[in-house]
C-alpha cells in the first residue's frame, strides 16, 4: 500500500542579506509596493491581503528594513530620546513601556538615557548626545525647577514633552498624574479611619511631584477644618531617604498614628524606620505610599498606595510628542491622569 505524504506549503529560502528587491521579486510586485507594505505608515494604502502576503514573504526571507538608509532618504531618523532620572526607580519602567509601545505603533524607535544625579554623565551632556544622534523629539522625566535641560531643549528647538513631572511655568506639553488629588485621597482615607496625628514624608520640593503632593496633603486637612500634620522633606525618592525622613518624623512627633509618604520607596523606607524602633504597621502606625510600583503588594504588610496609571502616562506623553513633531506650533497640552486609591494591609484605625 503506498505511503501517504502531506504536502506542506513550500518554505522560501532565507537569504543571508535579503533586500527589498528580493522581497518584491518573490512577491511579484513592484519594489515601491513592497516598500509601502512593509512601512507601517503606508501599509494602509494597499489592500489587506496584499500587505499580509508581502509581510509574510519578507519574514520568511529574513528581510529587515534598513532604518539608516531610510533616514538618509527622508532626513528622518525615526528616533525618540527618553531621559529618566533613575532607571532603578520602578516607577519609570511602566512609563517607558507605555511610551515605547505607542511609538513602535508609529514606526519610531527609542534611545533611553539614565540621568542619575551621581552618574558620570550629567543630564545636559546626555541631552547633547541624544541630539547628536538626531533624535526627532524628547520625552523628559527629569524636569525640576530652574532646569537647564529644559532651556537647552528650547534652544535646540527640539520637540519635548514632560512625563510624570510637570514644568511649573507651563512651557512644555506634559502627561502627569494629578498629584494633588492623589495625596488628598490618601489623607482622606486616613482621616476616615479616625487618624488625626498624621505626618507627611514629602518628596524633594524642586520637582512637581514633591511640591504638589505636599500641597494635596495640606489641602485635605484644610477641607476637614483641621491643622495639617508635621512634614519632613526627603532629599531624594529612595528607601534610605524614606528611612531617615521617617525617623525624623517619629522622633519629633512620637504621637503620630499615620504617615502619608510622597512615593512608595519613601513608604517602604518608613517600614524600615518603624521596625528599627520595635513598632509594627499598621498596629502602631499606618502608612500610605504613592505610585503603586511593582511588588509593593508583596511587602509585609502590603502597602496601601495611590495608583497613578504609569503606562497611560507613557502612552499619552508619546502621543503628545508625535503631535508636536507633526505640528511644532500647536498649543501646549497638559494631560493629567486621575489617581486611584489601592487599599491593602498597611492602614487601619488607630488604637
């Protein structure tokens, strides 16, 4: 009895360096048609079945678009620079992810620069290096008061959008959380639980997140007709700054029953200060954070915090930047994401 064979669709041989012409010849279409099909910005000009067939053939041949050649033809690099103050801070990963995803949908790549204050290269030099690589725009998460980077962006005429932190003078488009509303949510929650001795571990006051969250802390007390609690201003958004700041708060005001921290790292640093004093959370002190970074739900106890929709901040920032690249004269748009209080185990009624 003869053996039966299933005949599979033949697989196209992969070329070592497949070119656009190879793709066009194999698909039996003109080179310009193949180019349109493989360019996300022009694929819609062809029928879906033609585009799908050409994309499939290109993948089987191992073809990759030559972005350098494309940039030389069009004088566009399709590159966006992203400057962040500290890649180790978990708040920035989902912002970067959201921005990169939307930019990729529009055929843009990203160059990320880490502008830590203790790094060898400063923010200004990193900015100049991004400009030297001909980025078409900049997403900036490092903005602070009297920031020379912002002045340099304006001098370069570089389309720039701020994310997470806003410019106090409103000179740039921005996508940020509503920091005042977020802190008011946290303080309102603590007041509703019965706390009246509430301290605030504030972020650095030369950035909008620190300044506005402190304003939100004070505004919610005013709304309740109560004097605001004591404040200690941390010199950084870090665990160690949180530990030191919380230690100062607890030493100055031992009667505190709660601390509202300006971000999650400061809140986790408060956990360390509490344990060093032999106190428990939330039995002795309730703690709230801000941002809802990854893994704070795994802390002991899980942290009650304010979620700020980082992914959406990144996507909105990227969208604003693409709009500014297309129309540099457009009015500056300020977008705020509304916060959400996430209740976990670090808050309870005072004893």
